[in-house]
């Protein structure tokens, strides 16, 4: 198909998506990024053309929105809004996290569920795309309030999920504690003990390595990216944002492989530790999170080698590798310009859609190695898939076994992205590679299953 037709197809598709999904900026951002890379591929492959595959992928199979009433410690009745987006089940049961955060809304969860479809496809495991959550703010809540909210949330959600239907897990605001309360309520209501959630505790069906998996997988992917230019993790400096489970896993694995992590960040700002975040400092990150606070400043208070920069983002720091591990749209064009000016050679996304489209295009135009979260942060959901496998065979693998399979999966995702994303100069456009590689498996399944 001639170029002007393809460009017109892209514009027409985007115009339709904008008309059908007004006031959903995050969802439109995620769909546009896929459209500009996948539509040219569809146009060049007749078996996919004219089948409305991307149009169908960009429309959830089911959107469930529900009221979550609960009682706080003072006896006040609270009302929150719960969601589950069941986006695409062509290659497996819906699979994706649950996010508890005041910024959660339909647009955010649709973007997450859409990205999850491509991410889960890249793992090659049988998992469809889904995501859920609520506009509930866990910050400052007591343990009992967290439990009552999780029970109220699952009282409704349990009608719509199951081990062969939809398998939720954690995400921002939903950690091991919340998964436990959600699982307990599901089991009580449905009277079933199944692998309906992943990220479970080891005592009731969880998998070793799952807490570290997203961060480990990011570093395994980053290692493969650096290898394409003859580089390695060892001796490199890293700027990391966030300090939840994901950032902790990144810091742990980078340090283990000989890299030096200089920063972590919270909503209050970032800390710069010139000595590097290693040893007991890594475990302190978890204590910081476990204490329920999200102030990065506390790290600088505890460790004199660290300086705190209030209200700033860590992308002003000179580093070899940047790893955004906090949340969506945390790395803007101005940050990308600063990173490139300071000589960054690789950006490996650890959060979901942390870079804006302008920032991504700036990295690609400057031939910086850049990987989207749907590829490089897939280690979390991949290990969730391995947890589902262990539950199915009613066996637990060792941490070495799980870690080995995780690394194999990340190397496989990197190869798939390279196969579809390498240009004639040998530069790998991981955005293009991930979107096309993720699209193909889902498209093949959708074509085989008819118009459903
Ligand atoms: N929050 C996750 C993990 C989802 C899962 O493990 O099902 C993600 O891939 O964004």
C-alpha cells in the first residue's frame, strides 16, 4: 500500500478512537503509540488487512464498573469506585494487575489493560489482557481499613473472575498484604481454593521470585539491550525512579551485576546517593515502603552520603542508563533532552508507559536504546504466569528454577523485539518491535476464533 494511504489509515483510525473514547488521554496515548507502528505492518500483510483487528483490540471485550462501599475506623461509610477491564482473551484468560490509587479512572485502566494485552503476548505464555483497580487511596489507612476495603472490593469482583476466566494480581497500591485479603475474601465467597490471583504468599500458592520479578526482568532486558552495542551492566551508572517493589528489584539486580544505582524517587522528590544504593540500603527501601510512607527524603535522612532534591525528578542526574520505575507519564520531553545531553545510552522502562510520546520520539531520533514497559517490565506478569503453572501442577519450583525461566523469557522478548524492530542500520526500535511482536500472536488467535 502506498505511504499516503497508510498515513491516511493511521489518521482515520486515531480519529475514530478519539471519537469513541472522549476524555481518556492515557488510553488514547497508549493506542496511538501502537497504531503508528502496527498499522503499517497490517497494511503490508494481507492476512491481517481489512479484518478490523486493531479496532477490536482497542475495544474492551467487557468493562465492569462497580460501587465499593466500606466503613472506616471512625465508623464513617466510604464509597469508592471499582473497575475491571477485561480487554482481550484471544490467547488466554484475562491477566493483569489491580491498582489502588486516587488517580485510578477508566482511562488509566483501559491504557493499562490495552498495554497488558501486548505485554502478555510477548511473554509467549497463555495469558490475555486485563487490568482493574479502584480510586481508593491506601496511604494513611490502617491495616483493618485496608482489609475491609479489599473485602468490599472482592465481594463484587469475585462474580467476574476465576482461574480460567480472569486472574488478577498486584500493581501500584496492591502488594502481598492486599493480595492476601483479596484472596481470603474470594475463597470465603466462592468456597474455592484456586490460582485465581497471582502474587500470593508462599504459604498459599505463591511463587518464589515473584516480588523481585518485575525489577529483575527489567535488568535482564536492559542487559540484552546493552549487549547490542557491546556494553554490559558492570560499571554502568543508573538513574532509577520510584522505590516500590519494582524499583527495589531493579536496584537489587543492578547491584548484583556490578552496576551502580545513584537515585530513587518518591512523590516528594528524589535522592542522589554518590556511593550507590547497595547493601543494607537496598533492604531499607522495602522497610520504607512497608512503613506505608512514600517519602524518598527519609532515605537521605538515614544515609548522609545521599542528598535529597525536593520536588525534582531524577532525570537531571548524569547517568549511563535511566530506568523509570514509578508510574505513567513521569518522564517528559525536557527530561529526555537532559538525559541525552548528559550522555545517556539506554532507557529501559520499568513502569507502565512512564515516558510521554514526545520523550519516546526524542530518544528514538537520537538513537538512544529505548524499550517500552510492555516489553521490558513483562517479567512481573511472566512470573505470574509461572506461578499459574506451578499452581496447575501443584508443585513449587526453586528460586533458581523460576529465575532461570524468567531470564529465558526476557531474552526471548528481547529477540522478538529485535526481529521486528531492527532497522537497516542495525538500530533496534524496540517500540515498533514490541508492538508488532505482541500484535501477531493475538491477531492469529483472533483470526482463528472468528468475529467474536
Ligand atoms: N502489574 C503488573 C503485573 C500483572 C500480573 O502479574 O498479572 C503488570 O504487568 O503491570
